[in-house]
């Protein structure tokens, strides 16, 4: 910039400009989108990094020479060194200097390592020291945004931390005195067009003075766009005879919706059983019969659930891996993103226990907020290691191999950093059921803009219902269908055999199976492209085109709860696929049978879909192979049959109770979790309030009694409640009852059994079962008082 006002660089799909006026940080960022559209995302018109002296003068870096530009460790680096500071009249202040090194990665991630020093001879105090970004979002029809608070302690309950604010509305101003927000992120949405994710972060919570409270943050909106400010010094400071020093790492993660995916959607089972740590040979056979592509072994695979690579049972573990490999099924093993084996050893054990470029890793605690450093002299409010987290993901991807599996779950403290390197981001646990509220909610909380997605369906019974299917179909997100008992008598208890809780997903799995074995697939959806589909809020489209352009698979889904017919044509011009000369097949599987593909000859695509139903159109050159597609669904036997029998027994106990004059209720918080979880996690999981409630005809419920121990305390692990006489509480009649559980004011897992003793007889026991309960917070039953 020595002889010109600005310099621009293009890395990936971003063009980043620097200018003299804006100093050491980017002046403008342009996003190159689908179809060649260019959108200005950042547009700074004045100094991004500045300070104010006590007399009111504002200083900023004085850029008079070109930066050093080089590539290093996969990043494009732009570096400014020894930069002086000047005021608005170009007066240079000696003894004040700064340096900054920017690392730009082609995937939209950026990190800036900055240093500032002012000599002890400086005459005036510094009263303000800040950075700001002007983010342009007026081009988007809708914007939702999020902020995270700074954590200095990471424990077991951080994975479900309720403090992040997400899905905030456009235009909501937020100011935080005495706090440097570590992350602020925006999702921009367009109706029938590509959106954007823009995340801005600051690693260190520090100040020039070293006083923890001398900082602030704000997000202020004007004309539909926000300005972010981080102020690292809000009170006058001068440290003579000591120098003022400040250093930090900050950056961004900017993603547009992916237009390719390396691997197709899979039939995936997630085995999580704390009582039988590995699937039996019978279960493996049943998974293979169900078309399983991959299975994830959760923390139950290893002896220490928090760290390490020692299998819980060495012999059974290796036998299991051999069994699934013989059937060409992949395995992904559970780790935590902040455990020593990951951050210090980079999972060096992986190739000893798994097969590179085939098997993989499931990383829980998989976001930067789980890598928090404690307060220190430099970081008086601690530090969140965003860059270290991102580089760990890059190292792990290299370890696993391009064709291996890499699933990442961040928990409630979401960050998009590195998710484009994952096989799938795992959403579905910390969003309190939001993912089936609507397409906007699903797109936001599943964060499909950040890469290929997958869906954790174990926590909420409704996530395994038909209502979830169109959301998965329209985004190409495949479910982690759970098998095994993580926690008894809760929504975390699932059958160990396929064919029971996966019924709703089977039609979608059958359609996707036709692209099994494809890699580097081009994808086109309602939210990553424009002018290919005519947007319809109730009709989802997901088109996959093979790398050789010889095959295409269009998945169509119905978001309406009623049966609907859809008729449409596609604009193939932007897809690179030529449908002419291809054979077209209509795929219309249902939950009972995959049926047979039907030859389709009409030019206009027309399909009739049941409520929340799916269908597919398969375009192929030459002969199509439907042998696996037409294979019947697996029918449960053995353990699966016993599970279904227990559901029938529990249903009868709930719906056909014996009439009685006296019914005594006792609630038992079942003793679970016989593995090495953190005390903080278990104490948090059982920090719940429980009530006996009665449902009234309009579907609402009213509280009847608190569920407490004999000592008047809330139930903890293993506790039993005091006995409640339902006849005295309710009176004669038929009563629809439930135990309702809340955690910090929100509906939460039921971890209880209910014992009911009628007229002095031996009590019968009700357990939570997903096949009977539509919500995880209620355990329902009927009582008849004579």
C-alpha cells in the first residue's frame, strides 16, 4: 500500500481488501456466492483498530509500506511489523508501535495475532482502546444472531451450558459493560437463495491496565446491519515507569452453504449403552440387514469416558471391529475435543485401533469453548483457544484421512470453526426441540450453512418421529439413530436392535442408498443456490449430482402434515447435469416397504406425498441397480422382539389400570451412570424439580403435588419420594396424570420410575419408554379412583 490506497487479496471465496484509512485490519470483505454473485459482508470506512488519549485525540496505525505476504502451514499470511501510530492530522506519536500477522485459510477461517506497546515516556493516559467491525447484512431477507459469554472454567456440564444467547432477532442492540464477548455470530437467510454464516471472535479477555473490569462489548444495529465493538480499555490508564502492553488473537469464520459434499448421506447407527458396551453379533447382523453404512461407538467403548484409548473390554472391542469390517461397515469412535489424547497426542492411537480413510472419530466437546485457558498475567479474564482448536481439527482430519469419518458435536457453545472439515456437524441436543419448529429454525440450529450436517435424535422422542423427516431430506442431514441404553427409564433408553425406533427414517435411507459409494458430490438445495427450484415453503428439494455427471438423485419432501401433490420443473443449467438421454425412475418407499422403482417418462416432475413424506427421482445413464434398494426392511427379533413386548406391557399398565379406592404413588430416581463421568455433569443432570401433574380436557396440565423425599428435598440419584395418596389428592374419577421434570425452568429428561400400589396390593412399576412418551419431560399414566 506504499503507492496506492488499497490492496486486495482473494483466498477461497473471499476477497479481502486493506486500506490506509482502515489501518492494519481489513477494510472490506467481499463474498463470492453461487452463480457469480458478489456480496459485500464487511465494509469499514475508517480505522478498525484505534485508541483515544485523555485529551480526546484518536490515534490509529500509520500504514506506509506494503505488508509481507507469504504462505505458511496451509495459511495465506499478511504481516505488518513495527507500525507507528498517528492522529487525524498525521502527527506520529513516537514510542507507540504495533504489529499484526493475519492468517487466511481458503475455507473462510482467519486468525490475527496482534501486539501493541506504548513506552513509559508517553505523557498522556489512554482512555479507550478498541476494535470494531461494520458488518453488512442488508442483502439478506432474515438475520438471526448469537453471542457467547466468556468461560474460564470448563467442566462436565459445559457441554450443556445454558448461557449462550442464540436465535436473537435482527435489530436487537446489546451492550455489555465489563465483559469482552468471545464470540458474536450472524446467520443471514434468503428465501430460495444462499445464506451466510459470519462469526467473529476474540481469544483473550484482557485489558491494557490488567484490571479485569476495564473492558466492554457491544452489538448495535442500524438499517438492518450491525456494528461490533470490543473495547479493551474503558478507563484512563498510564503505567509509567512501566510500558503499556497488549497482545491478543482474534479472527473470523465466514461460510457460505456448501455446494459439494465428499461423502453421501449415510445409514448411521449410534450405539450408546452403559450396560452392554458393544453390540452383540446378532445386533451387528441386524444392522447389516438394515443397510448400515457406519456405526458410532459412544464413550461406552472405552474404560475412561473422559480420555484415552483403552477399550472397556479389549477382546470384545476387537471382535466387534472385525465383524463390522467384514460387512464393509465403518466405525467412528468417541473422543472429547479437550482431552489430552486429542490436544496433546492428536489421537496417535487411531491407526492401531481403526482403519485410516475408512473408519473415523466422533468428537464430543468439539468446540473452542472447551479449550479455555485460566486467567493469567496476560489474560486477566482468561483465554479461549480458537486457533488451537481449529488447528487440532485440521490435524485430526489428516490423521483420519480424507475418506474417513469425522463427526463433531460442540454443545450449546456453538462455533462454526472447522466444521467444513467434518463429515458432519451433530446438532439436535441443546436446542430444546427447536429443530422441528420450522425451516428457518432448523436451518439455524442445524447450522447447515457450515457444512454437511447430521442429526442427534436420541434426546427428544419427537426427533425420531415422522415430523423430522422432511427437515432431514431437504438438507441432506442423516440421523444418528440411537441403539442401546445410555440411561434407564428415560428418553436416552433405546432398543439395541434396528427396526423399532428407525422406522420413520427407512424410506429416506433407501432413497439415499442409491448414491452409496459416490464421492465429491455436487449438491443443490433451496438454501445453497438460486433459480434451480421454484421455492415452496412446504416442498423441500435436495439434488445430488455425481462427480462424473452420469447420475443425479433428487429428493423431494413434504413439510405439510397433510397429503400434498407437487409438480415442478428444474433449471438444470447451473447444475452441470444434462438430463437428456437419462433414464428416470420414481422412488416412493414408505415405512412398511421400499416398493419398486417406477419408470418415469413425463417431462414435468409430479409426485404425491403423504404428510411429512419423501420421494425421489433417480436419473441414470445405462442400467440401474436396485437390488439393495428393493431389499425388505429388517424385522426385529430376539432383543428387539422383547423390547416391543415390554412396550406393549407398559402401555397396558398405563392405559388399563385397576380401579381402586386407595392408590399410593412413589417416585424413584433410578441409579444410573455406572461410568466415570464428572461429578459436575451428574450433579447438573439431577438438579431437577419434579411435579405430579394432571391433564385437563384442553390438553394443558395443572400441578397437583411436588415430588420430594421424606426430608422435603428434591430427588437425587437413587432417592425415593415420600408416598402420595392419590385418592386424597385427586378424589374419585379417572385421572390422566404424569410426572413432569424441569431443569432450570425448562422441560428436561425424566430419570424416574413410578410405583403404584392399589388397595394394598404389590405395586406395579411404570418406566419411561420412547415408544409411549411423545416428550422427554413427562411420564404419563391413567389412574381410576373409586
